[in-house]
C-alpha cells in the first residue's frame, strides 16, 4: 500500500488495511460459530454499506447469514470490531518487535564499537564535558529497549460481552464463553495501553533521528546517513531523509494516542455513542506510522556513518571549556574526565544482549 500523503507507508504492509480488517472480523465470526464461512466480502462495498448502521459488522453479518444463518448469534457489533482490532494489533506488534530487535542488535554493536570514541557532550545545545560516542548510543539503545519492554507487556483480549456486556444472549443460547475473557466495552485500557506503547516506540526512534539530524549538519559533520536523500533544486545535496521521516512520525503519533484517551474518557452508559467509533482510524494510523518509523530506523542505524575524526576535532577545538567542571573540583585533574561512562556502556550493552537472548 502506497500513500502519497505519507511516503514510506508501504513499509507497513497489509497491517490495518481494509482487507486486514475484513479478514480479522471474519476470523472472529468463524471462531464464534466454530466453523468456516464461505463468503466473498468486498472491502470497499462493505465500507460503503457501513455508514447506515455506523459500523462494518452490520452489513458483514447480512452477508454471512446468507451462508450461515447462525452466524453472529450472541455477539454484538462491538464484540467483533474490538476483537478484530486486537487480533490485527497483535500481528502488527509482532512485526514491530522484530524490527526493534534489529535496531537493538545494531545499536548494541555500535555502542560496543565506540565505547571509547571521544567526543564532546552537548547540553542545551552547547559544549559541556567530554563523553564518548558509545555513551551517546546507549541513550538511544536504552530508549529502544524500554519501548520493546512496554510492547512485551501488552495483552490483546477478545471482546465477548454481547449487547450490553451482560452476555444475556450467550447465557440464553447456552453458549460457554472461555474463562477469563474480559468485558471492556466501555473500559478501554487495552486500546489506550496499546496506543501509549506505540508512541513510546516512535519516541525511541526519534531519539536516534534527532541526534542524526543535528550531528549531520555540515558544521558538525560527526554523523551521516548511509544514503542521504536528494534535493529537487540542488544536485548533490544529501539530506538526512530517513531521520526526517522518523521525526515526522514522532511529531504526529502522540496526538493519535491522545485521541484514543479522549475516546476512552468519553465512554458512556454500557456502550458508547461515538467514543468507540472514534478509535478505529486513529489506531490504524498510529499502528501504521509506528511500523513505518521502526522500519526506517532499522535502515537508518544499519547505514549510519560515524565520523570519529570530526568528533575528535570538535572535542580538541573545544579546548579548556570542556574541562571547566573538572578543574572546579581538583587542582590536579585526571587525564580523562569520563566518570563511569564506559562502565555504563558495558552495562547497557549487556542488557541488550540479555534482552535479545530472551527473545530467541
């Protein structure tokens, strides 16, 4: 799927496409019926027919009952949509975590390689004290590890509450609902937790992209993307396009998650009058944009070029200014002023290796 309004959208594949949604809803209906349903469903026509009832399940059930008259008995539309959204989300998160694993693998190697590569630390955009590039990378790596940990804690529950959460129809029909299946028609934590975890991923990816954008400025030149993007007016210009596109995602995903929280806050009665309906499109965009950003970050870190000579030259040019703090503490300053930076790099790299081993 390509999208002129979101270059790179095709990286998200079929996740949360219309066809994916239809397939997930069919899977929910078939699982409930306990049998396959031989029905051809045109996603575009289903979308056109969805407006009349406010959701796509109503026209879908009409189609299904032509083949299976007992389809959907005991369910409500929200059961099907919510369960389908969770199934699609579980698949998308599995793909996302595979990409984050690749980012972790590369960053762990980069941190170890540059554990002792000197550079100047910057605080509030200004030179501060000496540091190492490996230490900078551990900030990136920690953010990605934390984001993946949040994804690992997610759950993707089915929704089987019936018309108003009481399961009156299933009891009347004598249908047993599997133990532990929650009823969350108007308590939307599964959706908001997912949204928050996805935003954590774009935060982590942007943490890397922001540094690459800054450090690849010509006047700094300490990093550069492996293959910079071109310019429509200046031949030979190499823009940090991957970093720019990752930052684009991080600038938009928090608002999408905020919409999910707003929808959760506007739940009412036993089934919501719009709060539920407002979730679907923002969740789709949030999932797809996060997948795209993670994929672009894989490519970004894989091709990242580290210019250690520029790092050393900048540190040397900073002169005494980077030693001011050290001199305020000792009349006999040590040759290096790195605190426990290298030990910290080792600890974060070890955490990354343990994280990767756990995911095998």
